């Protein structure tokens, strides 16, 4: 059984379920705090920015993602496979806030290179979006 606890009623409902469990059987349970993951809009913004960087630099956006930005700004996660330690860098594991920090670093670096990557709140966003949306 899975669910979200957002109210006292949800909590009491879970307690009732637990109280009805047959204790002659073994059950596993887990409670963890919900962590918001990055939104689709952040991902879309990221790939729009990569498209712009691709146009401005001539570098492939997939290469920019895999070979430049991830190694530069993502802390590697160590994974052990058959007693061998491997590093994995993934944007998929980032929370919304962590992905925002990742985007902020890219935006700042590109700004220092003369490449403007506007946010959706910026005045030049509409023209930027219209120009790059069909290049995705």
C-alpha cells in the first residue's frame, strides 16, 4: 500500500490500516518526506538553453549536456558494480532546487562568455523562446 499523508485524516487512515494488519505475517513499511523533483518546465528551459548555446558555439547540445556541463557542475554519485567503483553524474536525481542551482551556474558561465540565457520572467524571454522553440 502506498499513499501520501497531507492531513490529519490521512494520518489517522494510515494508523487504522496498520492496526488491522495480521501480525502473524511480516510487513515492511517506510515513511519518507516528499522531495519535489525538478519540473518539466525546468527541463524544457535547460534544453532550450542548450539549443541556444549550440547555436552560439557550434557544439552539439547533447555533448554540452553529457561532456561539459554535467562533469563541471554535477557532483558524482559513486556506484559499485561487481566490486568496481564507477562515477555517475545525472541531472535526473536533482531536486527542483538543485536543478535551479545547476541552471544558475550554467547561466552565469554563459553570461561571462557573452551568451544571454534569459529566464521566463525576463523581458527578452518571448523573443528568445520564439526563436529557439522550433530548433529543439
